[in-house]
């Protein structure tokens, strides 16, 4: 009895120690992961009020936000950092709420486990605990200004300012966690012998996918900061980092993720590095030096076009190294792998093109450029909209190996020497591309009127006819059935009349490998082993984007066979 009491007493002491330790660790986590907002001087501007000029047209002093007749929001902001952010937030507060709702909802779809979501939230908070040390004071103040208009509804993720700061690293985290397949972009530039008028032209697809709802309210932002150059970016509400943009010096920046190791600490989000380049660089050399100053936590290609240099280059940057890739041709292509001698990875250099979507897509763009040896804005748009595989093969709608994966948040075409940019309208890059002339936009920016049209109506690139086709209708129906299958797997409830639905999804997108993966996953969930193996084997006969996805399917077959 005495011995049992001693054991119980020891267990009690151990439990008390563990509880104290957990409390201490929780306090340390809360303290170390908390990010304090920057000090701002001009707090009196907090009282600035938004005026509604017309439906979908708002203004604060010279700043404005309006929606054009193509469905794109256009924003103009000016002044110093905190004021820009504060005005930005007040003008777009409803859009910010909608954007954040879409973002959070899509995360829940992608990661349905509540316990894993809580872990991921804590991990990101701890991982990004020092992110403010890597963001320049100007951008901290701008983001802090925006955070004043964000909703407290999402404080379960993090406090408003900390949350907005962390969202600027979403691109980086998305491609560091490569299995989520959030980022797979394509860009190319051409000049001299490769363009119809010898001028520099650049095309890019920004394939950052957080669900269709996330891409509904795109914002074309025009910045007139108190320091640096005027510039534009294509973005979404609350996002001041650059993923695609051009400044008034004819310098363009787009981002292309490269293969990264899993990072262990935060550094500067690449979108803010790109933003700094747009605001403070006028040529390739200056862009390179700005990139060199900033430490990043993932590997990234910054695709730089320069009117002053009359060419496009790629700044390849890893957490430890940086290299400048210059093409010896009159064109350059950037997908999602490094090409420079300093940073290229043998994994891609020595691989079969079919093993990786990034090398496959690179070859496909090269093939399309060779088919269109004199590029103009129309042929560039055609390439950006291309859904075929090498040699024009059908690889299924939505395949990551295609230039157009039908997931693009936006697509842009730049003519830097003319300060013109064409921006895609919904859906994806299928809608019209409308043209903005930066000279005209900034010249007319402070002439507030609901009748002013900011884009060049006569330079619009027509809609892709695929948008109105039976095939696009099929793709949308395909996504509906895919969602049903995923929901059934999650709930553990079989779909009524499933054979009819499964025959339908195959007919809708028969060449897409994932059509059969979804079916295989369903059959595997409900232990229909023969059907699962049949579906997985069918998937293996299709064009699979990456070797690790093929291995994953093979592993599932092996797992079924060993049960």
C-alpha cells in the first residue's frame, strides 16, 4: 500500500511538472510567435472616410477603386506607406473579406483534418515568428494600414496585422509544400528576330490556385508612392506584394517557383522582393542588386523584362545563392526549374522530359515559339491559352504539363518599351485580355470620374472561343463530379447511382490521369479492390505530370495488393 502511494505521489509530481512545462512552452510560443505592428507617425489619417461615387466606384481623396465592365477591379493609391495601406484597406474592405473567406475555405477543403489545420496554423505562426525582421519598414507600415480594415472574424488564424503579413508569404509556403500543387507558372519573353516589330514582348501565366472563388475578384493596382517609381501589379485585395507587374521605367517582374527544400525559418517573402524591384529598380542590374540584398526562404525565379536593356532575363535565387540567367537566343523561357550553371539541379537536367511537368512545359513553350517565329500580342495570348501536350497531343483538361492548366489566377502580356500591359479577364486566361497604357493611366489617375475608361478599348485581345465550347462546359461539370467524389471519400458515404456518375466523369475528361486517380481513391476507400487497381492502372497509361505522382499511384496499387 505504501509503495502504491509512493508511485501515485511520483506520478502526481510528474504530472504537475508536465503541466507546468506545457504552460511555459505555451507562453513561450505565444510570446515568440506574436508580431507587433510597426510604429506609425501620422495616426490622424485614421479618420479618412470612403466616398461612394457610383456603384462599384469608391474614392478617398485622390485614391480610388472601381470595377470595369470586364469584371476587373482597378485601384489607384498614392502617398507614403501607412497612408497607402490605410486607404487601400478602406477602399477594398469588402473585397478583403471575400478574399480571406475564399482563402480560408479553400485551405479547409485542401486540409480537411481540423487537428492538422490547428497544427499547421501553429507551425506557420512559429515558422513566421520573425517574418517582420525580414520585411522592410515601409512595407510593414503599408500592410499594417491594410490590416486596419480586416475582419476580426479570422482572428482564430492570427491577429489581423500578423495574419496579413503572413499571407504575403502564402506563395512561398504554397510551393515549399509542393505536394499541395499550388504554384506552377509559365513565362517567356522574346525580342529582335523573334517578334513582329523587334520590340520586347513578355507573356506569363500565374498558376496560383486557391479555388475558383479566390480568383473571382482580381485587382489591377496602380501605385504612385512617395518614394521610387510608379508601377502596376495584378493582384487581389490586401496583397501588396508583386507576382506580375511593370513600372513606369518599363521594368517588369513575374514570379516562377522553383524546387525548394522544406524551409526551417522565415525570410523575406518573394512577392515583397519583387515589389521592391518594381518600386526601386529601372534596369536589370538594379533589379539584381535589390534581389541580392534580400534573403528568401524558398527557391524562386524572378523573371525580369527591361525596356532599357531590351531583353528579358531570369534572376534565379535560392536561400543561399543567386545567379543571373541570360539567353543566347532572342527569346527566353521560364517554368519551374533553375537553368543556370550555378543553380540548376541534376534532377531536372538529366531527367526525361516526361518525368517532370516543369521540363515538359518548357519544351512545349519552345515548340510553340518555333511554330510562331514572329511573336505579337495575339500569338503570345494563343501560347498562354494552349492546353495541348508536346506534338499537340491531348493530355486532358487541367493537366499541369499544359501551358494553360485552367487554374490561372491571372495571365498577363507586357510590351515594356510601350509601357503597355494586357491583363486577362475571367475565366482563367480564356476571357478577353484588356490593355492598360501606364502613361495614360497615371496621367489621368487623379481625374475622378465614373465615365473615364482606364484601359485601351481598341487594343483588346478577343476571348478564346474555348470559353463558349462544349469542352469547357464538360470541364466545369467534371469539377462538380470531382467535388462529389472527394466529399464522398471524406464522409465515408457511397454515392447513389455511382456507376452512372463515374461513366460520366470519364466521358467528360478521358485523357486526364486524375480522372482515374479520383475513381481509384473512391474504390480504395470503399475496399472495392479490383476496381481501384483497374482505375489506377488506367491513370498510369495517361500523361502524368511528375514522377513522384506516378510513384504515388504505384504505391497505392502495392498497398492494395499487400492487404
